[in-house]
C-alpha cells in the first residue's frame, strides 16, 4: 500500500465550501497532514484556518507543511467535539470534517492500526488519553468484546473471534497487531479467511472506533458546528464507512426537517469520488461527502 498525498475529493470539497471574500475563517476539524487546509489557504489569500487534530504527531507534520502560510494557520490539539462545544457562536464561514484516520496512521504511526504490521496494539490517536486496543483485547469480557466487534465492525463472526481472543489470552497477553490478526484469521471459516477483504479488517476497525470513541463524538460535534458556523456558511462532512455516514445523514435530515430548522441540506444524495479518483486512490472508494448550509 502506498501513502496517498492528496486529500479525498479535494475538488468537490473546494466547490461545496465557497468562502466569502475578505477575512474569513475555516475550521478544519480533522486537519491530518493538512491536505485540505493547504488547498483552501492557497485558493483564498485572506482566509485563516483553525486546524484541529487529536494526534500531536500528525499535527506536527501539518504545522511543518503549512508553515509557508504563516499565522493564517492556527493549529489546536483537541478533539473536535470538545473544541466546537466551547467555540464562539457565528464565528466560522465554513467547517470541514474528514472523519476517521489517515494513511499516516496505518503506515507510520507504529500504533498497531494495521493488521499487516508487527506493532504494539495501541490505536489511540492521543496516547495520553484513555485505554489502548491491547487493554480492550486483554481486559473486556468475552461478551463485551463480541459486542464491540459486532457493533463497530459489523462483523458477522464477532462471537467466534471474541471466543478465540479470550482463549488465547488465557495462555498469554495479546500484545501485537500481527498476533491479533493471526488469531482472527484462524477463528473464521476458511472461505472468509480468503475472502474479498482481510478477515481482520472489521475487527481492527471496531477496536479503533471503541478506543477513540469515534462514533459518539460525531453528533455532538455537528450540533455545535451548526451554532458555530455563520448564517449562509456551510458544513461539509466526509465519512468512510456506513456507521459514520448513517449518523451524519440522519442528524442532518432530522435537523433540516424541524419547524425552526437552522440548516438546509445542499447534497440530497452524498457526493462520492469520481471514477478517476477511485482508481488512483483506492482508500477513497468508500468516501461520502455531505454538505449543509446554515440558514
Ligand atoms: C482522514 S484524516 C484527515 C486528512 C486531512 N483532511 C488531509 O487532507 O490531510 C482524519 C484526521 O482527523 C483526526 N481526528 C480523528 N478524530 C478526531 C477528533 N475527534 N478530533 C480531532 N481530530 C480527529 C485524525 O487524527 C486524522 O489526522
């Protein structure tokens, strides 16, 4: 797998978040390596960006990459739900979320996000906070573990996988991503082991979501974003799997349907990557972009 250096749906994101002329503010809630932010700062010379991330290592990369823009980029190390909850109302012209994790996390972070690597099972975006994937795998009851794998991985063999994990850890703690991947491969039926995706894909996704509380942060963040964006300003959200997309879709639908609605939906159907982008950048395949405007 090769690292991808351009941001997902970059043209579509720029088009759906028009920035007014003059001094304007974009909040990039998931700055990552700064790909989207860099495009916005280049396109709009008077724009300022507040760029959030929970991960200090990837944030350092963004700071370096965006240094040519000087003080037009302000990095903040914070989870987006926490930042937006106390941000000034009506202060941003646009807000962008590009949810999930970056290729950096799989390829360079050494925190066990990838089942193809031999790394300590951690998976925390902020390793100073919360519990690691190893704590979950070695500490949750068999039932709780199966529930996480089923709910956040939509894994049909969750019970088998959880049982195999518990059996193994009775002999020895599970420490490495490669060990866990091997336990999962052995636990599932043969045809699934050699199926379309690696049999550990869903379990690894589930652990990552559980470790970082990813899903529970989305709705509160969007609720705050509606207050923080100015009237006429837009919020764009890119999701990468159905669990995330469902939350975003229904939250926006419910909000837009209220009698005193504060938003209108710009994208009736989500925008998806062009065929060209899908071919060039395989991980973009599952991406969906939804946009709303504050009214
Ligand atoms: C898909 S990447 C963003 C890539 C970015 N748009 C770019 O063009 O480089 C998602 C980023 O969001 C960060 N992230 C995930 N959850 C977060 C949260 N709750 N608050 C802030 N940042 C978060 C991850 O650490 C990761 O760097």
